[in-house]
C-alpha cells in the first residue's frame, strides 16, 4: 500500500507520459483526479477510469492509501499546498503506521518550455489589458529600442547578473510584435512560431558546415561562406537590383551606421576612395565618417569607443556634482 502523487507539466501534451507513469496509473487500486484535468481524456482513452473529485482531501487520501495503492493526479501547477499537507500528515502519523509516499514525475519540461508560458501570457495580456490591447507595431518600436540599449548597457557594465532580466524584456518585445501580427487576416500575418521557424531555417541554411556536407578550415572560412550565402539570398530576393547594402538599417545610430556601410563596401571590394571622397568635406559629418574608418583600421568599434569615453565623462560630471554639493 502507498500513495503516489503524479506530477505532470502543462507544457507537454497531456498524454505524453513516461512508461513508469502509465504503469503506475494502470496498477493503482484507485486513481483520483480533479474534474477538468487536461489528462482526463488521455486516461479514458487508455481505459483508466479515475474517481473524479472536486477538491482533494489530504486526510482521506492518506487514510485510503493505508489500505490500498492510491494515485493522485496532481494539478498542472503542482498542487504544492496539498503535497505539503500530505507530508505533514505522514510525518505526524509515522510512529503509528508508516506510509510510503512517492512523487512520480510523469512528464518533464524540455529546454525552452517556458517560452510556451510567455506566448500564453502575451495572448492573455493582449485580450485583457487595455494598454496592451491598443499597441501596434509602430507604438512598440521605442520600447524595443530601449530594451535593446538596456541589454547593451548591462553587458558593457559587466553586470551579467542583470543580463537575464534585460534579455527577457527584449524577448517580450518579440512575443508582443508576434501576437499583434497574428491578429491580421491578410498575407502579412504571422505567429511567433513563424518567427522561430524563419530564424531556424536561416541558421541552418547559413551553416552548411554544421547541418550540411560543407567542410571549413576555420572561422574565416565560415565568415566567407556566410557572406556568399547572404549574397545569394539577396540576389534571389531582389534580382538584378540586389546590393550588398540591402538590409543595412538606416535608422541605427550614425556611427554604427557608417561602420556597417564601410564594412559591407569593403567586403564587396568597393574602391577605398569612395570612403575618402565621402569624408573630404570640411565639416563635422565628414570628419566623423573618416574617424569611423580610422577606428575600423585600428580594429576598434567607433560606437563603443565613443560610448566608453562618454561613460568616463558621465562619471567625472557626477564626481564634480558631489564636490560642488560639498
């Protein structure tokens, strides 16, 4: 005799249980479950007829388990209050009548399973929160940029403990845009599964040395293959009008924009004089463009370098403020 508490995860289809879980369900003298539990249809399909209860009684479960093998199918949230109550009852009565209690995990979360929770939460917010309901792709743009910059700040500050939260904020923006897009009824509609599928396909396509039969000698050859594959993709998409500069986001910060344009131009073998001509004008923009090229030649990123100097300046101003306040 004994009591088995069957725990399952709602992130896995209800009928996908371990063999040990199904064996325990079939061999138990009594199987009890709440009405409406997602596992009920699968139990009935397997010929298991459970006792349906509104709410479990811990004392009754323990008492009945002293006379026969009883299995309780826990709620998807884990039924922790019930399990704690059962544990206390077993400890209190252990001196009189020992009882074997086992928590049996019938299914487990796979890596990435909590992403399903994010999808569910975003769907709920879109339906039930007035603020979330009125957002559009356009109104969400400032938040996406802000969250991305907060990730950058966290990495540059070396605050890796906070990085998880900041990346979560960026991930939420991806889920938010996806739920907005899923509401459309034209050919521009897509879901978060479409987003994930597209990036999976792209990664597999651009890594033939991992997912195909291409052999590479090192990272440099990986980069070269990557550029060739991207060029082929651009040609397929744009035809004769395809350019190596396609896809460069012109709305990014000016220094990083100049650096990316110059990198792309260099990769296609564009004459170096094009950059020199662009920077000849005796104005601030021309000098900045030239500095970006100089930074690249030195192997540094102009955007990062300016940001580093800006942080030093920020710290000096704050120090000066404290001194002024005495």
